[in-house]
C-alpha cells in the first residue's frame, strides 16, 4: 500500500452518542475507537493523512472545532471516545449534512488535493454512514478499505452484513486494522 496515495477517514466518531440505541452500542464503540486510535497512530507514522468526516447533527451554524469541544465536555456521553480520538493540528475535517461523506461536502476535492486513491474508512455506523461513504468512494474509483474491527452499527448482524456487502459489491478490503497497519508499515 503506497502511503502517499492513502487516506484514513474517521467517520462520525466526534459524537455525543445521544441517539436511541447508543447506550447498548457503547462497549463495542469503545473497543472500535481503541482500534481506530491504534490505526491512526500507524497511519500517521507512515505519513498517511487523516480526515475526520463528521455529521453536523443538524447544527448548520456549528463548526468542527465546536463539535469536538462539545464532545469533550464532562457531561457528554461520547467524551471518552472524543478524548481517545481527539483530532490533531495536522488532521483534516469535513462536516457532512447527510449519510455519505461525499454528499454536498468538499471531501472529493480534499482527497484530490491530497493525491489520495485509497481510502481507509472507519467509524459509525457501518450499515449507514460508513456504507454510503464507501459506496460513493467506489463509484469515484477509489480503492476502499474498511477494517472490520473499526466499524460499528447498533445491530451487530446489520454491521456484519454491511461489511460483507462492502467486500462483495464495493470490492472493499475488510481485513482487521492490524493487517492494514502492517501494510502501511511495509
């Protein structure tokens, strides 16, 4: 995997996790967040840029820094995740209004600027925002990687089906994150 053309996308992990079903998701999301943090460290060590692709949660006057600050507040349910995955100064971010990271956002322009042709997609939900971003990436002829241990959905079976769909239909590599880290380090 040539690092200059690879980009890591972290989808919807800066999140208050105040939606219905989030409580049941939390042990799994914390585990995935740990895997994403490890993948991010490996990616950065290999010179791979990181892009946070995040929902604006209907707050059209917000910006990404305000969203991160809100998620880091003491009372926020998603605080432990936000602390683990706090964006760094050299990370990029794109706020999205809908499910796909490409829909009505500058993501495609940013990826073109970065010279990216391979995307590693991580985050929530595997059967929704990650899936739709992967589909749009595939239609734009990006090579797609979706590490199976770095995506979570409220329904584990729906997550599994989404991963299989991405693998079979979108030609996504769904190997776990440690294999992708090994490829980046090679």
